[in-house]
């Protein structure tokens, strides 16, 4: 992370904001919700509070404008520059401007206002661009499902270097004990020495054998060096390793030890810089290939050569018919591949190149 | 693959110059500068940009650099004023 040189942020923790005008692309209520949630990203991890005001000038003035708009930083029409915001200060300091020539949405079409606003408010609070590709403060836009958004560690460290951490009552860090019978969405699934691990948020389910009851643990209890909210994982048995992915980094696990040279950069695996996270990964023992899922595409990686098979990825719907257009978690068991999407799981026979069963995501966990 | 035409190169160079002006404080006074001086200034800004994004630092407008420049992004500059 980086902070603005010579700017140590706001001198107060109770800040105000005002939405000066609205974009016609979205309902006013949608804009209000996106802006409010974008502030919450930062207030969740700092002592800062954000109060909306209507009738006077606020610390952070939010507006939509096109082309020249009185700040010497004219917008450039559709695409290119989406928005900008100014470092904490009086007057224009802290203000955030959004390019009205873009198409703003609360979904994945066009540009998601919540994601862009959360980035811009990072500037409004004193953060400069980060060179960590998985950080919110990285300069380029990258869509992720807003419901899956968690402020990356790099940004948390950055904002807390300016304002400190939020003081919250200390609660014991025990995993809640949700029933594995409830529908669960997994962040990542992998085998580990014959067991199956199902990661979700800060915890994971551990299925030791098909007969046993699944155990539920905090990730930190087993691997202190791993982050929470991991996004992909796979086992490569030939090296007795599990690779765990979050953002543009990955960690290598040997059993219950994280290797000392972790985390590493995903770009060392051959991804282009436009890839900022891996949604899912699975090693296919039948082919010796590892498949990495990014958006609606997947990459094939040759473990022996330690190189991508092609410089361009394939569409999931072309390579894995029936699995859908996105994969959120995957693993292999008994020669079959299992792909997770929300509460669903697809059993896929690679030899027959078709889906053989559709299961609930928690079918491996004994209720 | 079609070979890159001189026109493509010219368009890439113009696009890159605008990009570097916007986000890397490339200063041009609007008057055509000497080829050597202007080239080295732009090349230095390209290096800064490549270094920031973790690209291979070549100082040239290669395909990875152009692809990164075409991505939608925040308008704030990437380097200190």
C-alpha cells in the first residue's frame, strides 16, 4: 500500500459526506446503497464514521460529471478513466467525482458503482495507489461479485496505518458451529493427504473419511500464516503440497506447515498481469494438468513443465460443458472432478467430457 | 497474424502519450520536441509505469504494456505530484 506523500489523513474521525447529484443509470436508492456500503468498507476496519448530510458542504462531496468539470482533471468519455478522488484536505480535498459517460450499475454490467466508490473513498481517506494487484487500491478496475467482497489485507494495513484499527469488544475466536446440513457456499475445496477440506470465510470443514463426522475449525488454528477468505486451493500429490490462493498471491502447504518462501506471486506461474485473483483450482491426476478458473475462463498448467499450456485461457462452457459459466471451488476424488457454484456441485467425468451428477454443495459432509 | 502497420504504431504512441500525461505526469509543452529528448522522457515514464504494475521493464510499448494501458481505471495519478 501507499499513502499520499505528506498527507497523514483527516485529523478527525467523524466525517460527513454528501451526494451532490445522481447518475441517471441507476435508481437513486441504488446509488445511496452503493455509496453507503463503500464507506462501510472503510469504517468496518477503522474508528472512522461517515454521516450523510444534505444541506451543507460535506468533507467528502460526491458527484457525477462528464468531460471538463472544474477541477483540471477532465474526464475522457466512456471507459479509460472511470472516476477520481482527492486526498484529505479542505475544499476539494476528499471529494470524489465519477465519470457520467460511464454506465454505472449495481451489478456486473458496465461499471459497478460500489466497487469504484470503495476505491475512490480510499483516496478520499488518504490512500495512494497500491502496486499489489489484489488490493482495492490497485488502479485498474476489476469486477468481483459485491456480495463476495472483503477488503484485502493490503488495504486494511494501509488504512490502519493512518487511523488505527476499529476498537471492538474482544470475542473469543471460536468458529460458530453451523450445521453442515444447511446450504453452504464454499470459497475453496481441496484434498489433503486423503482428507477433504472445505474452506468458507475464516473456517474450514475437515472430512477425514467418508464415515466420520466433519470437523469444523478456524483456518488460523491450523495454519497461522494463511489468510482468511481464501479463494482457491488444490493438492499436488507428487510434491505432497497444497497450494492456497488469495488475490495475486499463493501459499504452499506441506501437511500442516506453510513453507517459508510463501506467499509467492501468481505471476510466477505464468498468469498475465490482467489476472488479479484465481476463483478455483484443481489438479487432474489423470492428465497431470492443473486447471485454474478465472471468471468465465480456465487455464491449463503443466505441473511437470511448470508452465501454462497456452498463453490464452479457454471458456469454461467450451472445455467443461454442463458445468456452467463460473466455478467457485473444485477438487478431484476417485478420478472424477467436482465443480462448485453456489449451493450446487457438478460431478464431471473428464474422459466422457460430461456432467454425471448434480449434487448439493455439502454432499460430502455427513450431517 | 496481421503485421502491425505504421499507422497502428502511431496510434499506440499517441494513446500511450495521453496515458502517461494523465497518470504519470508526463510533461509536454505542446511544441514538438527533439526526437531524442522527447523519446527518452516518454521511455522513462513507460519504465515507471511498467515497474509500478510489475511488468517487464523495457521502456518500450510492448503488448503487455499496451494491454495494461487500455484497462479501465481510476483517474488519479500513480506517481507523486
